[in-house]
C-alpha cells in the first residue's frame, strides 16, 4: 500500500475488492453484456480510446481516467519510460 501515499487505505481496499466486477462492467462481460452487436461497438470504442491515449505524450505519473482503468493499466505494462 506504500504506492498510495495519502490515500485512505480503506478506500484502496474497497476498490481493490471490487476491481474484477468493475472490469466486467467496463468490458461488458457476463451480466453486463448488452448483446453481441452493442458489445462489439463498445469494444471498438475502447480500442479507439486506447489508441488515442497511447498517442498522447504523457510521461511519468498521471491521475488515471476512472473509465480507462484497464486501458491505462495495460499501457503501464509497456514500461516506465514509455509514454502513457
């Protein structure tokens, strides 16, 4: 939890415990599906947003966009020297 300087540890634990459900909602998996066509459109929008973010000259630590939690997390896997 050292990574979360100044953030209430209870809040971090609360959201960490629900991360999988939030990812299901965000990716429209399981009970959050809106049907094949709508889900495909949603995924295309996510891919467009991810491409837009990847093209931005962000460096270092930034505040995450809440709706883009998974996109930004995947961008971070590229390495700390790569732009987010």
